[in-house]
C-alpha cells in the first residue's frame, strides 16, 4: 500500500497542528502510513531540471506558454517539495507540485491558492484577471495531469470558481466537495475528550472571544478584524458588562487609540494557548468575533462546532459555515465593500487588502450593533451545537475510502 506524504512541516502551524489535517491523520492512522517532513524541503528550478528532466519535458510538451514562464512557475514552488517522499507515495497537498513524481490528491479552498506565492489574496487590482497570469497554462496542465487523481474542496464557492477558471471536463471530473463541519466537529470532540472537559456555558457571563489564525502572524490581527472587534467591544461595554479574550500576537503598527483600548482590565491578551485551552475558551465564550475581510472557514467552523454564536463579516463563503441565525450573524457590507470585485474575465471574486490596516468606523458600528443584539437575545445566546447528519457521516467515510483506494491503486 502506498504511504501518504504531506509535503510540508506541521511545525509551521501554531501548536504544530492544523485541525483538518489532524482529523485526516487520525482517520488514516490504522489503515495507511502517513509521512510528513520535520522541516520543509525546498527545491529550485535548476535542481528540478537536473533531477526530473523527463517530467519537465512532459510539461513542456503540454505547455503552450514559454519555457521561462514554466521554469519560473516551478521555482516558485520552493516552499514545498515531494523529493523527500517515499517511493510510490500518494502526495496530499494544498498547492501544486509540478514534479508529478507521485500520484497526488489536491486540497484547496480557493483556486487563487494555486498561483501562490506569485499571486496572493488581497493583492489584486480592479481590471485584472487570473486568465492573463503567466502561470495559468502551467497550472491548468498540472491539474489535468494523470498523476493528479482527485481535487477536493470543502468550499462550494471554491469549486464553482475552479470550474469557471478551468472549464476543462477532465479537471472537473476529478473534483469532489467534502463538507467541512463534520471533520471539524470530530476534532472539537477529540480535544474535549483528551482534555477531560465539556462545554459549560454560564448564563450570567458575557464573554467575547477573538483569535488569530493557526499560523499566528501578528499582521493577521488587522485582516481578521481585531481592530473592529476592539472598537465594537468598547461601544457595547457601555451598556453590557463584557469580558474580551484575544488570542493573538498584537502588531506594532496599531494606532494609539487602539492600543489604549488594550489597557482595559477586562481585555485578556494571550499570544498563544494550547489546543485544549483554546477549546475551553471557545466553549466558555458567548460570542466568537471574526469580522474578517478574508474568509477563515476553519475558525468559523470551530466556533460553530463548539456551539458558540458567531459574528462574522460577509467575506465570500462565510454563508457556507454560518447557515442559519442560531449559529451566527453575517454583518452585511463589512468585508465586501471596497475589498472584493469580480475578475475581469471570469465570474469569480478577487480581493484587495491595501486599505485594511486603518480604522474603519463604518464597520465598527454595525458589528457593535450585531454584538449588542446577540448578547441581549436569549435565543441567540442559547448554544446551537452542530449536529452531523447521515450525509455528513457518509462524507467522512467517503473521504476515508478515497484515501485508501488511492493508496491501494
């Protein structure tokens, strides 16, 4: 049976864990060998040419662009490599590895990720199109290659964007949507069991939680709506006693009026906590705040699976996680206004984050209103735990069978 190789180090994540990957690894531990490197193994275009000339020539034969663009595409994959994979592996990755040495399964949330790091979320300008990017053809040919067996996503929006960007039938036939919530629920339940804790909401408390992503970058505080959260908290606490916990590094470029808010004794700052402690914070919170201009589906899903009410910005795709008013509220206009626009040639969203590192009072007021109303509403404060359906449980079994089938193929 083929081993499964994940070509990036889990050490890059806070606490060395990615909730979705953790569930995958646990799900497969008794049926498949899973291998991950202790450090990321980079490679360059020159080493690729030297070691994998046959695969390179195969790509050249399929690639209608120039050789320089293809070599540049390959060199930008320096953050990942399958060179450390055991022979005849199944490589499971979240971006494209052009060596095509092994059978592969690709996981993505948004096809923009396939162009990373040459193209990044938040760096687009109006009038641009991914169809014009010099890597477009190389990505298209890589996705359609026979070595890539499955292209999976938990995002319906991500899949529809992929179909519009790459309308090839041989790519579409490989795709599969895998729901996110049942896998995150498994992770939440496992953390609770291992820590010996259970959710114990306290009706008299008003506890707000804001967290950074599992990458932990300080600059993500702006992106995820940390400043908007602080402003909303400062408005609502005039009417309701509140406690705010922030799990994040704090960037150095915050305006003075925001750093002054952080001196509030009811604001508890923690740069980093264990997974068990983080789950305890989710369980104790009345409201999880994520007024982020960019979709962070894992954080939203963890709050929903913890039964914690969510207040989210209207980043495209948030409505796939917050599916009803008992789970949370998506504040209209707080992400999409001035940030998102359509690709010039493809019906998909692009984004520009150039203005997010400034105070947006227009966002703070509706977010504060949503926070106030959620705390005043007994219905909204009642915990609505996500309940996996039969189709969700079947999706977990189907993904397990998919991995095992490709390992045996």
